[in-house]
C-alpha cells in the first residue's frame, strides 16, 4: 500500500505555464454545445469517448488550461496507454491526467534541486521516501501511472467521485481542491488520445 504522494508546491511553481481560467458558466455552455454532436451511445462518431464517460458528473468550479507541448502530449498518451494496459477505462485516465496536470503540468520532472518539493519526482510528483518506488521507476511514465492507478483502485467508489476527491485520496496533497480545475482539459486530452495510445 502506498503511504502517500507528493505535495504540489515549489517543484511545479518554477516551471508552470500560465493558466487560463474559464468560468463555470462558459464551461457549461461549451459542454452543452459539444455534447451530442455526432455522439454515439458510447462515444463520438469519430470513435472518441463520450463526454459522459469522461466526466460523468460534470466539472467542479472554475477550470484552467495550459498550452500543451509535444512532450506533454506524449506524456498524455503514455498515461492513457498505461491506463488501458491496467484494464481501466477513460474515467481513470481523466483522473490520472488531471492529477498530472496539477502535480507537474504533464512534465516528467527529475530532481529540480533547491526548487524540488522534498524528493518528489515524475509526472505525479511521487516520492521515493513515501514508498512509490525508486527515482528511476517514478520517472518512468508507465511505472508512475501504474503506481498511481494502483492507488486509485484502492479508493472505494473512485469511479463516481469528483476528480479532485479521487486524486486527493491517492496523492494526499496539501492542496486537496487544486485538482478540480484540470478536469475539463484532462477530459479533452484523454478524448483526443484514447484511440491513438
């Protein structure tokens, strides 16, 4: 069992891209606009997962987004691939991607020296001292995602929890509500990557 995750803090502050906030009203309008266009029962006409599968209970509060580089997009694909390999669905991938957006902005961070938050590393800022694995393991996207998902599976009812609650139960962050703002972008990223990973 995992003892806990990393606290989001200085490790991501130094390299975080500027966030763009979107009001809940705008999010609702965008979701309504996009929902149902070409959707099949379990997904879009193009095979992407449906919004209902990605965000079954909607998003909470104001949402943020960041521009995604090629490396970050590759990390999303790695998370999705590991999620599929673990036999979990799109919702698990959204929770994992949203968690990584908060913890590292989807960057596979090594030791940042004085800017590091304790011994936190990788996409999920997992800590070797908390039993997540060795530094080499934690900085491997497949391993770190699998470790995160193992913790997620141990959370009762994780599939029906808000992203921020599910993430917090795995990560044990000092900022438990911080994950919520990434749910919309995480859902979009997973929708785009699901069939390409």
